[in-house]
C-alpha cells in the first residue's frame, strides 16, 4: 500500500475512534446504561458512511444524477431506520425502572422516527461533503499542474525561438566585422 493510503486509513480509524469515544464517554465514565441498539447504530453509521463515500457519490452523484442519488439515500436511510427498530426488539429484563419524578423517554412514534432519520442522515451528509471536497481538491491540483506545464511549454518554445535568433545575430555581427 502507498504511504498516502496508509495515512488515509489511519486518519479514518482515528476520527471514528475519537467520534465514538466522544459519544460513549458518558456511558463508560458516568456508569450509565448503554442503549440496546447502540452497537447496531454504530456499525450502521460506519456502513452508510463508506457506502456513500466509496460508491454512491462517485458512481451516481458525480455522474450528474442528483435526483437518483437523493432517492437512493432516502430509501437507504428509511430501510436502515426500519432495520434498527426491528433489531432493537424489547428492552432487556435488566433495564432499570424509570424513577417516578422523571418523565418517560419516548421510543416510539413519529418524533422517534424523525430523530432516527436525522441521526442516520448525518453520515450521508458528512461523507458526501468530504468526497466532493476531495474530488474538487484533486481537480484543482490537476488544473494547477496543467497550467504550470502550459507555462513551462511556452517558456521552452520562446527559448527555442531565441536560440536561432541569437545565432543569426552572432553570425551577422561576425560577417559585419569581417567586411
């Protein structure tokens, strides 16, 4: 593997580790119970991110099929939410009782689904913007390289024109001195 590929893989691993460390910090150090669907959400987020990053953006969005891309993303998000709700299942028997002075957490209904859709659409937005930025940056680098090569070729062309002119002037000077 190339050095840039290794650096890219290490960067991705570090960013995912820091991101999930930030979200999991309260659960581990404040001794909170983790939601039962948390591992599913974490894996699903990573899968959606890289599916969008490596396949959907280059093959669909960058090929100018924006509406097709939007429909596919929405379908994937809705399917992911439905799979996540199906995989969550009932609460485990060791789940603590909700105290009487605390309102119950809403786990059903349209608000829960809307929050889940927004939560799972985040990897699509981030991976799309990241991939589009990298493609733009690559195109800018290519444009600058082509522009630099154009300037160098013009300079070489001027040098090739200058050499015969210099030779002609030198011969003309020698001829005039000899006469």
